[in-house]
C-alpha cells in the first residue's frame, strides 16, 4: 500500500497480538482442501462503491433518487461512497496484495448508458474498460443471482413446515424454476393467480436451461411460521402471497415482511444454514454450478472496527460449511466475501460495515486500512500454514438452538 509505514506496522503488530486461538480443538482446513479450480474472491457493487455520482456524464439512477429523498436510516447517499471511481487502481493493487483470485463488481448502467438507451457514454465506457484492464479479466459466463436465506420451520407443525417450503418456492423457485423446469412453482401460480405471467410452450423451451451457473447472496437463516389465515384482500404483493411470517430468532415475533424487518436485526450466524441451502439446490435443481457471490459479516452490526475477530469467526464458519457441502457433492465453484472494502450499504447506508478493508467515510481521501480479517483472508488464500482456518463453531451455538 502506498502510504506511510507507521499504520501498516501498527496493524501488523495488532495482527500478531490477536492471533487465532490455536488451543481450540475444532478441526482445521486450508486453501488446499479446495480444488485449485475453486475460486475465492470478494466483491463490491457499482452504486455502493463508485461515488462520482455526477461526474463524466453519469445520470441519476433510482438509488440516487431514493437516497436524495432522505429515505436511508442515516440520511446518507452514495454520491461519494468509497470513491472507487477515482481509487480503482489502488483498490486493484490491494486485491493483488490480498491474494484475491477473483473480484465481483457490477456495471453502472446510468454511467454507461446515461439516457437508458441509445449512445454509450465514452467516459463511462473508458472507466469500465480501464477497470477491467487493470483486473486483466477474460472470458465470461451467463448466470443469475438469487438472494437466499435458509428457512427453518418456526415449530414442528405441518403448517410451519409447509410455510418454510413455500418461502423457498417463492424466494428461490420464482427465479430458478423457470430456468430448470421451464415454469414457475405450482404454489406461486396458485397463490398469485393471474398476477403471475405465464409461459407458453415456446417461451418455456427457450428459458429452460438458459444459464451456466447460479450465484447466491447468502447472509443468514430465518424461522418461518404459517400465516395462511392472513389477509386475502385484493391489494396483494409478493410478501402477502407467501402466507408466512419470518424472524431471525425464536425470541423475536415473526413478521409478514420478508426483508423490511429482517435485515436491520442482528442475525445469529448460521453456517449450517448455508450448507442446508446448498444441499437443497443440489437435490431440488439437479446440482447446478454455484458461486456464493456474497457472504459477509455486518447484518445489523453498527460497531464494526479493524479488530474484527467476529468477522473472522463468521467467515471461518461459512467457508467451512461451503467445504462440507462440496465434500457432500454440491457443485460449488467459488466463494466471494462481501465486501472487499466498506461501501455504502443499500439498507443501512454507512451504519453497517461489511468490508475486509476499513474506509474512513469522514475523510475526503477515503483512505483504506486493512482490518484483521483482511490479513486473515490473505493468509488463507496464500496458504500460510500458521493461519489455517479453525472451525470455531461460532461460540458453539447453532442457529437452530437460538
């Protein structure tokens, strides 16, 4: 990193003083336990990292409108964010230093096509060309991305078990079923009725099998209870059609708002839930190739620091559950930490931090500082034997016990 030697020296000393506890008896694993073809990386997303909202011909996107109306919890915007638009060369250098094998990013269409269609913005094209050239990226696959959380039945009742399955059909089946089977899940067609578009035979044939991989965004698990007696008014939406209620803990009353109420609440880490999800996708959809495109620590956490041992525990557990799923036959081909560095979070603004690298959002220079987890992930990727990951068990408590 191109800055004075004092900060890196202090961080190295910090790192040495906070080594992973080698006295734990849980089994260990390393990068070598995964296939050489398995890809480890980290990611960001255009609006969340770039900033430069009104520079070089970019037009406003829906997130600009939303945030400038003051709708974020902290009233923040992504106008500057992590300033990745100006600091991409520095960031790619950090990726190289960390040992990332891949980097997941997104295209800002309001920067590339500021009018929504028609002429390409040359400055926008230049930026993405420069970024890609810096990354030296080649080739490409067509895939889809699904936001997932594993669904446990709130009780052992038949109604709650069916509600948990129904939530998977809506959350996952809505996207993947047409691509694997050529149609939506039956329960969706029944509950949504004519509000759900139908496929004709030609469309079904065209869409079936039209993907190379499935990408997952996975952070937590949830408990699901039946809500079949809920309102059946004409004003219905996705949440209402599931006829279920959700909570991240049995100590919290379930709600019928899937995301609005779940995300701000600190969710217990549940690596086993990811393993269950991967097993489910293997059995239900013929074991498609899967990349875990987002998994990270920060949901409902507002006191993150560079001393982020909790993030190390989190990543250790979830990488371990990924390895367990691979050993059980799941065709998982990659794992990406969210996020490479602190960014503007879509549901929390700058209140939550997920990054391996700390970004000082109060400093116009947006300096990047490695957290303990950045050193830890780097050592794992570089196969340093003294930092093999320990299966910490996340304090020995599973989600199903909470």
